[in-house]
């Protein structure tokens, strides 16, 4: 599971987009009886479209305003999404049936269930794809430019508005994928989004704005959680990620792979 | 437009700008003193406004004046509440001493959070405070000897100097007194060199540093002061709700506090109070609307015939009775304010006032904010 950040936008509604993705997929699979993969693709597309629409309607207005405005805005949006989801789908907890459910493989003496394999494989594939996209394609580089300096990017002929919509679409789509991958493990309910907070820990640990960093950070956080669940008293598992987050922020705020930015006068 | 010419140093030192302002505040105070006689039914809600006002004041000094956005203020409220209850119930300390100790403990926690915060700016800080709040919430759940864990902890009514503040009216005056004291203190701190240093840090850290403001000391002070106020608010809050449980002090509460300062208007003490009124009153309004709105819908659909009216009534009724609606409404309000009135209620009030005092000459550009399109410009 991973939240990716290549833009300057910090999205506190990411976890709620994940939740929306998981619910949409559940709706397609269970209510409309579609296949898992079709539902997966549809959910991703729908949420991505939703992200783009969100940008066009709401978030575009705060471009250029202090980061605080964006943070508050996404927090507000997240609350709206949660409320809308609880009205649409109710507050029950659902399980999403998947092709990998209840199967496990013994690998080198360790039992690994297929769900986790799917999550790991999906995450790695996604990261690789995103990394390639941002490094090698024209659009990806244009996006990075747009996030660095909107004015200069605009002068260079990059359609900044469209780029931002696209960034939001991709970001929402990725969130939907994460939500769907996570759904079989953690069950779907409207508070799925709070797991997204742990993704912040991963992103900060790896360094904001660095895609390999986010991957490494995510794996590290996951490992720390597992280990603290096994070796430390009860209760530590839930907060381990946040403790790590605080320590990292105190010691090395830019994370493992981050860059330090300071205004030059 | 009136121009105020200052002719004596006393005018600069005075807390109020002129006699008119002073009289306005005195009138407000008198109104608040007779309020319990006028609206005895809503007294509990008004008391909550005062406590929220303290919280808003606390977050306003941090977010509105020092520019450090905290997403974990509910944790400070919780620390204050639990510390106070622990001191009063388990150690049997006098009330005033206990509140002071609770404020000190909370301020200490604030400084602890503030120390790593020295190296962070903007979003990192918000995330760090959020993480802190989540950890503290877990601590409230697990540290059963002090907090009572998930079973919760009952709170007695406050007793000051042998006088019980058990009834609502007495507690109302207690909260009012504390709020006025805190407002007076904060207004004075903000006029002092410390307050000016905070504002300088908010506007530009680099400029402040160049002018000789010690970032580390002043940021930590801001955190400590804000957390200390929150501790006092927590003590009152504990008495207000009468029962402490870990699931009160959630992230949602922190977000409500932020909503308060944003809706009220960042960077003004008035804003903190307006925001508190707003946040405390919205649930009341919502619960009233829950009963009223279905009837309106039925009236609207009335011309379409009786079945349509009944259908509208039922549909709307089912919709507004949804439990998840309230946070959504809070979120919606937050989004609308950020989009259309970033300066909050206070900003709107200032604009209206300026419009009339400049009457034909008001221009919208007065309040336009410059936008920063470069990454380096957004770093402060």
C-alpha cells in the first residue's frame, strides 16, 4: 500500500479516496455481479474521473494559495466523502471476495496468503510504472515541471491546469487501487480511510516527493508494525507507525530520500 | 472614515482603541452577565461556547499567529482533562492548584511536541501533530491506572475554595471568567515582544530570523502557551461532559478546532470566539433542522399532491436522520469557507465594516491575496 506524491499537493483525503475505490469495487462485484478484474478497472477509472472532476471543480481554486489552504480543503473533502459513503453504503462492514481469497502458499517455510502476495506484487508493479511514467514520458516530466514552478511551466507551453487535473486523476486512481488491494485484508468500512494516515508515515519516512522513497518507507513501516506486534506489549502495534513517524520527523525531516528546500533570499 | 489621532502614550498602552470600543465590550459583558436569566434553556450550549472559545484561542495563537498548524489539539485537551481529573480525584488537590498543574503538564507536553517541530514546517508539522494525537489517544486507552482506560472516568462537579459550582449557572460564570481571563492574557501576550515575534515567524521565518528572532525559543513558547491554554480548557471540558473516555479526544475533534479557527478567521482573537460560537451552535441547529426540514420538503412538494408530499417527507426524513451526516456538513462548511471566504467570519465582518466606512470608494482588491506559483516562493 502506498500513497505517492510527486506534486507539492498533500492530500489528506487520499485515504478517503481509497475508501471510495474499495466501496465502488465492492458495489460492482457484489451488487452488479461483475468479475473482479472488470470491477477493479471500473472502480479505478471511476475514482480517477472523480479525482479529475474534483480538481476542476474545487481544488483548482486554491492553486497558489498557502499549503495550509490545501490541507484544510482536503480534510474537509475527506469528511464529506466519509459522510457521503456512510449515507450511500451504510456503516456496515463488508468483505470483498477476490480471486485470491483463502488461498495460501508455503514459501521457504513461511505461509504466505495470496492476498498479501497480490498486495506486494501490485504495489511493486504500480511503483515501477509510476516511476517510469514520471521519469521517461513527456507528460510525466511535464507534471514534475508543473509542480515545481507553475508559472515557468506555463510559459514553456505546458497546459498546467490540465496537468493538475491529470495528476489528481492518477492520484485518485492509485488510491482506488490501493483501496481495492487492501479491501480483502482489512475489510471495507467507512473508516478504511484512516489507514491512509499510516501511508503518510510511509511517505514521510521515505521522503516526500520521492517515489522509490515512498516504496522503501512503506515496506519499512509495514515491517516495523509486524515486528512490534510480535515482540512488544499489546497496543504498540497500532501506534508504532506514528512513533516512527515522529522520530523520523524529529531527526531527519526530509526522510531517507527527500530533498531539502529552503528559500533563498 | 474616522482617523484616530493618538495624543498620549496611554492610548498606545490601552487595551482598547477608543472609548467606543471600550463601551462596546462593557455592553457585551453586561449582556453575558444577564444571559442566564434570558435563555436558561440554552445555558449549557453557551457554556460549551466558552470552553470551545478557550480551545479556539489556544489554536489561534498557534495556527493563526505563529503559523504552526496543529492537527492534534484534541490530544492536548485530553491531556489537560485527564491530568486535572487525576489531580483532583486521586491526589485530592485543591481545584485551582489542580487546574494550574494540569495546564503546566499540558504545556510541558506541548513543548515536547514543539521541540521536534522546530525542524519542520507546514505540512510536516501537521502530520507530526496528527501522529502525536493518535499516540496519545492510544495512551489514554492503555494507561488504565490514571485514565480508567476504555471504562472511562467519571468527573465530579467543580468545587472552588469550598464553594460548589454544581449548578449550570455557577459553572457558566466560572467558564466565562476563565475565558475572559484567557482573552485578556492572550491579547496582552500578542502585543508584547513575544507576540510580535510569533507574528514575524508566521509571516516569514527567514525574515524573522534575520531580525534576530530566535526561532527555536519562540516556536517552543508558542507551543507551550497554546498547549497550556488547551490544558485549562480541558479541565473545564472534563467538568462539562462529566465523564472522560478516550474516544472523545479523536482526530475529528482536532479537525473541529481547526474548523473553528478557519471559520472564525485566522489571525484574530475575535475570530476564535466567532468560530467557537459557530462550531458549538452548528450541532444545535442541525438537530433542530432534523425535525424541521422534512416538513418543509413536504410543504414544497405539497402542490404536487398528497402522495408526493408524503413521499418527500419520508425521503428527506430518512436522509437527515443519517448519523454520518454531521461530519459531512462540517466538512462542507470547511470547504466552502476555504473557497469563498478564506478570512473567515472575522474577515467578512472587516470587509463589511470597511465597505461602509469608505463608502463609495471600497474596492475588492484591498483584500486580494497574492498567489505564489513557484515552489521556492511557497517555502517560508
